[in-house]
C-alpha cells in the first residue's frame, strides 16, 4: 500500500496575487469570495487617497498622524463604496461581451486587485519612516530625490495592480485578451461618465471645493487653505450650476445668510470672479468704519485686543500684526487684523445696505477689497451668493519661507467660523 501524496502547500493569497493573480483568484472564488474583501477595500482606498500626496511632493509631512488618520477614514469609506459600485459596473461591461461571473466574484477581483498598490504604499510609508528616523544622517541629495523615488515606486505598484486586476477579471469571466481589454475600456468609460455626473450633482447641490489665493481673510483663512462650501445653505441660483447658465433668475429654496457668515459669492461687477468675505451688514443696515472700528446702525461693534498674529511676508520675513477679537450684535465672534493705523478704509462714509443685498468685509481689514470699495465690490445681491464656507479639508503652505510645500495638518478638518 503506497502512501497518498500530500497536497502541496499553497502560498498565502496576499503574496501569490502578486505573481500568480489568475490562479489565486480562482482559489479565492472557489473557497470564499467574500474573504477579506472589505478589509482590502479599506486598505486599498486609503493608499489611493494618500499616494497622490507623495506624487505631489508631500513626503515628510505624510508622517503626521492626523493626516494619516484623515486619509484612512476617507479612504476606508471611498474604498468600500468604490468596491460595490465598481463591481456592478465591471459585471455590466463583462455581460455586454458574454461574461457570467457572479457579483461576489467581481468584488473579490477588485478587492484583491488592490493588494499590489497597498504594498507599494506600505513600502513608501516604511521609507518615509526611515528618513524621519535617520533624517540627520541622510545626505541632502537623498532628500531631494525622495519624492521622485517614492513616486516611481507608487506608480510601478499601481500599474501592477491594474495588470493583476485584468488578469483576475479574465479568469473569472473566462475571457481572452481582447474581450478583457474591451470590457475594461467599456467599464472605465462608464466610470468616468458616472464620476462626472456625481461630481456635477455634488458640486451643484451639496458642496463645492474652493481655495484661498489671497490674504484678505487672514487670520480666519490662510493662503493655501482648501475648503468646502455648503451650496444648500442659502438655496440655489443659476450661479450654483456648473458654468452658471442663466436658466432662471432669483433663488430657489432661498434663505438669507446670517450676520457673521463667511460666504463665497460672485463679484457683482464681474460674475466670472469668485470672492470670499464675511457678512457684516444685512439689508437695511447702516455700516461705517470709524478709526478702524466697525459701526452697525450707529453702534460700535464690540472688539478687544488679543495677542499679535505672527506671519511671514512674500520675502520670508516674519511679521507681527495687531489682532482684535470682534463680536457682532448676534454674538458671532471672530478675529480681525490691523496692518496699519488709520488705513485707507479705516474711516468711511455711511453705507446704506439696499434691500436684497449684503455688506461684505474681509477679516484682514487693511488688505481686503470688499464692500467698502463700491466701484469694485459694493453691495452683494442675494442671487450672487454661492454658499457658506464650511470646513477646511487641506491646507498647504507654499510661501517662500518654506523650501518645499508643507501641509498644515493642524488645519485639516477645521470648521470655518
């Protein structure tokens, strides 16, 4: 009697998917196609959220735990959502060419196809950790080459992921080369169209991203802040739509801003330009500046001196600027800057805000072109409002004082007030 031959030891799918994706996915699908797919989707989604920061040159900053935490949360959510949506799209494109793989198999293909890109991201993180640990012993040329080297690693593993996914898709659908390529191309076209439609809907009705190019809203918003604007806060006008087609006038579901809101609006004199300022005057108000202090309806707005604001100018020189805490009649409190005593717009005539219009001012009072300049901004109609500034999702310091772009991770997730 001869002994039965022992089954060969099968390698772990986490590794074999790198060099043998077709055989690996066949084993996974035949055993349990749901195994680890949610975990893989979350890990892969995190790598796809954070790797673009490496491509953009944000290397050492990526080791900040707050940035990694935000990326992990956003990546986990987008990874799981993308897994199920992508599986539906890939199943549809496969059936167009005669495929019959079940949805569970397609989700397994997409989830396990993320393994190479996740490994590439882990390698990049390990390299960044080593550079941070031994930073003083690393030559300067190596630091300069770090973003290029890590980008090359990330892109190589990203392509590896794509190729592995196509191989696994071909195996579960029993497709040859051309049907695999055509099916993937159909799926990608549908994904792009769906992404554009979803982005347009979110941008028009929910949230739109903006960034800060000037210092007029310091210290509330800094140059390099990227933030979302709530589009539904004041209802919708034709400016809410992409390219602002004049399909209707006025606002739908209109609601007026509150005094103290930080608002993005279209410039009345040139509605192709977006401005962001703070609402200080409502319809019917009388607004005036006297010796740098804001007056509303003849009453001075309460303000108190607080510690200086420390900033750097365009040449990298450190500046200390007077800072005040201002409290509006409705209790909204914020800080303003005073660059010079008795500046050009520190003493103004009385502005009578017309019905249906609002008076806007920047928090950096001596460095803001706002409603005090009637020839350039003036009173802002309700129809011109885009939305209320909601939350900062990224902040990048690109000043000359920083030798390379720096992520201000402490500002990520900050609510704009």
